[in-house]
C-alpha cells in the first residue's frame, strides 16, 4: 500500500452549510491552527485556505435493488473498479482549491494526481463486519497528489470517500507527518521525457565518440539508437535528486548492452532549464562534463572501448534458439501440460477465492502488489492479512552507476507493472485469468489484461503416501494422496527484473508465499576492476553482484486475535540410563522459549534463526491438550545488504531481521512506502520504530514481518536471462497442533490398495474419484502391483 499510515485526521472536509461530522478539522500540511494554508495553486494565483477549509458534497446514496443478493463480505477488500477510479479522479479534479492539472504534458511545477487505489478498512471495523454482522466499513480510496505548483512543493495523501460517489476527502498522516518532501516522489513519465531531452543535449558533443566506439548514438538517431537505464537512489542525502544514467545500445535485451558511458544529471529543480550535468564516466575515467570528454577524445587522451559491430541476428541477449542438446531428445514439440479433467476444483466469486478448506479475499494493489485478507481454513481465520510489502536489490560495482544502485522496488510502482501473463508459459492454459486496473502516473485507469492467474497445480509429489511392506515380497497395503496446490499468481516487471509472485494453498492447511526472480540481470560496463564485484558475462559486460530481499506482512489471527509467540528448538541432555544404570543417555529435548516483548521477537540476519516459530492462542487447545498454533517456516538464505545504520540502510531497517513480531497498530500498517527509494536517508516509514518501544506481545493481536532473500552473483548462465530454478525464496505458514489431525483427510482424492489374497492376484482398490482422469491423461484405468519377488 506504499506508505499510508493513518493517525487521526478522521474529519472529512466539507463545504460551508454541509453537515460536519466532527469539530476541529485538520489541515493538510501539519501547520499550526493559526496559520493560513497555501496548499494548492491554480494558474495565476494562490488559494489561501483557513484551517476550517471545506469541500462540496456530491450525490450521496446510490440506489439498491432489494431483490439482489447481498454482496460477498470479501468485497470490502476488493480493488477499486474503473468506475470508482474515475469517480475519485473527477471528484478531486473538480476541487478548485486543489488546482489539479492533467499529469500528461505540462510541467513538473504543477499539481497532479499520481495514484489512486483502495484504502483498506481499519481492522477493527472489518472484523466487526466479518464476524459480528456489523455494517460494512465505508469504502474509501487512497489518493496521492504531487503539489508541485507551489512555493514549497510537497506530496500529500488523501482518503477519499465514500465510494462509489465520493463527497469528501481528508489528509492522511504518517506518524505525525502530513506531507512528504517533493524530492522523494517516484519518477513519472513526464520527468522521463524531460530527462530524455536533457540527455539529447548532453550527448550531442559526444556524437563522434559514440559513433566510432559503439556504432550507436543518442541524438538524431534512427535505427542505431542508444537508450538508458537510470539509477536510484537519486543522490547521497535527503532533498537531492541527482541520477546516474547508464547508456546502452537500444536492441532486444538492451540491459545487457552497456556502452561504457554514464552521466550524472541534477534534476531536482521543477524547471528543467535549471538541470545540469554534474559528472561523466567513460570506460574507467571521470570527466567534469560531456564537453571535456569530447575534447579529450579529439586530442587522443581517452582510452576508447570499441564494441563489436552490431549484428541483429546474432544477439546474445535474445530468446532466439541457438546451439543444440547433445542427446537429441525433442524440444520442438509441446511438453507436459496442466489439465482439469473433471473441471475446476476451486471457486472464484468476485475477489473471494475458495479451495478445499481454504477461503480468502485478495486484491492487487498498485503500490506494492498482492494482498490477501481474511484467510480461513474450514471457516476459522488463520490470518487477517498476508501481503507483499517491499522488494529490494542492492548492488556493488566499479562504475558509478553500479556502486550507486540500491533498488527499492515499491518506489517504481512494483504493484502496477503487472503485465499480461502468457497462457502455457506464465500460467497453465486452463488457468483463470483476471484483469487489473491501475491508476498510477496516468490520467485515467489503465487496464492490464490477464494480470493475475489462478490455477490448481499438480505438485508432482504425493501430499502423503505409504507402502506398508510385509518384508516377504509383498505388502499389507499401499495408500497415497496426490499432491495439489491452488496457486494465485501475478508478476512484476520492474524494468530489467521480473518477479513472479505466488501464494499457494495446500489441502492440509499449509499456505506458501513464494517469489521467483527472473528477467535480465542489471549489468554494467566491464572493467578489469569489475571482477571484484561480479562476473564477466560478455566481452564488455559485467554481471554485478547483488542481494535480493523481500518483505512480507503476516497479520496472524490464530483462533482469534489474542495470540502469543514462542520459539522451539532442541537442546541436549545427558542423563542416567533408567534401564541400564551404569550407562548414560544423551538425547534431545524441546527447548521452548516464550517471547514476551517485541525486542525478544526480532531475529537479526546473520544469526541463526530458531527452527520453530510458533504463534498460538493460549486460551484454545486442540483435542490433545496443545495450544492451537501455526508455524512460520522460512525458505531463504537472506543476508545483510549494508551495515546497520549506514545511510541508505535506514530506509530498509526491516531488512535487519529474518523475522520481527509486533503488536498490531493501524499506524504501522506497512513497512515501506512509495517514497523510500528516493529518500532512504530519512524514510517516511521507519520500521525500526515499530519495535523500538518493545511492547508486550503476550496474548495480543500480533503481526509477523518476514524477510526472505538471496545473494545473486551473476554468471555466464544468466545470459540471456536469470532462470527460475534455484532463484525462489519465501516462507510457509504451517499448522502446528491447530487441528486434531491432518485436515486433508477430508479430501476425496486418496487411493488405497489392499491385497485380497496371499498371491496378490486379487486387489481391492479403494478410491473416491472416477476410475480414469479423462482424455488429458494417458487412457486406461488405475493399475497397481506392488510385489517385489526375486527373479
């Protein structure tokens, strides 16, 4: 959800004469009550606003059909519809005191609407509706406005509602702050267009150098053009907006085609006429300006890196097949496919998804991606929310672009770059595909076709099985339950990298969150010193080392909201052997350690993580007297990206911990924000503050914050793309004495085989599904022998 954290400021803003819900309305900039506001600017004049500023009320109540079925309760978590997105846009654009202009065209020195998405209801109100039949929470939008057209530009977020016909808005707070520094804003298409023009001017003196060395150039090019990748964070301190631009040949897979030229541009000022080139790097040398580089090139004082002649048909960065497998086995025919021989075994109703014992609501938020709500198994809530919070990749390298690269992907609209999924590749052909609508750096909702898919996946391994041998060539019985999981998937293509985000639901009450990393590596120009920071993967290309970290929020409600947390590991004891007194027995025993406060439940990266991380309801037990619990189990080899407290590390303080457990607070709803990428030094959301007060976590509403990740040292096999095998991390949410037995015994998919005589010639095959799966599987009924006689 980016960085929205609501503290107070509940008053909707109304026009004089409208009914006021509360007194003492708040201002949008956090100024004292006696000050005038000069928040928005319309062309030619400022609009002074008193503290009691107000808005018009539009139409209030939509008509309802008394015969229509009531909406599913999951709808309170559903993403905004295109109509709702447009309604919010029209409402805010119609407020003259905001002075909003279209985001496309124009200048940076204007007020624009950047983002609109659902503002989820407060948990207290949602649970009252879900569990107690209370009214549905008022549906609201989160709107991000760039106030660039005023003397002191800033970013302000608003809650807008009620939907579908908004009539009021109020500013959102961030732990006491009402506005965000303007320099921390995410990049926009308009700013990129202006930077492109700046690069055209900057590279014009370098035409001869670029033509001679690369065969490509940046200005006045046709089919031999250069493009760029920009680096973040944009500077070295708060308030800066200085970006390094790495130039590349604009060919298929241009991320792998750096040409050795990097340019630093200061673009903090909203007026691009005041932008300036501050430094230039070319093939290991620094220059004060493009003109200096051009002059020294003409004087023969530059070490020129001449690239191989471009051959469009032989690009190493394409997916075009080359080479061959020595076995000769066919790859020019289709491989194995997923099929549903008797139809779908899951149900999708709006944003409510059901499968076996599982039910959940889901949304795809534009700011940071998939978010699950009200996750239940057999009608019992396991988690209120499970969501992706942030993904980062911090690099090292020899070039200025490489050493500056610390990507914090929510700042690049990680949830809004959910491009179309390809049937048969990204998801099975039989999957259910859903469109998404994003309002991110746009003037109207943008439809992303097939942005989400849902499918049942054969895992290829039994969920459980046993062969009960008689150790005499036969057996007493065989039993097995085929393995399946329901997959909810989307992708985020954040420029070069593609993240594949999965939530998997298993029939035995297990949920898995997993992310695969693929796409192009972030590559820089090769220098001999570069081998210290990665691998040479082509003649002039270095694959730079980097660490991926991904952060998840897991708001657990294990048999209720009152939960406690403990860790369990093993210790060894040396005791007298009770059945042989002269001997000793060394054996393991369970070492349980209740964690009483937030500091005790924060586990730093670099230290061993206890093997069992248990969240339980201390007032509820299963049939066998154990506290009903769920366990978080990491699948990760995450490591630190920077020393604690070092500059940019302050913005990702969540990355200090494998796991941190905190008490639920509405003003601690997210661990990162849209703005951390461009201001990690003074982050709007400081995760460390969540645990600094060291609150009690005994019998409380708890949130687990899970960090997973891996170190990636690129290698030749990452060309053309990083492959998914071995590049997946995540965590499991597993029941631990939550049930009385494995709940998958309710599945009707097992097969049991029992011999009916000693010769094993007659078998009883017990199953509850049709004898044959259907035409998508090799024809013929199920068969089994099970004997193992000597020959």
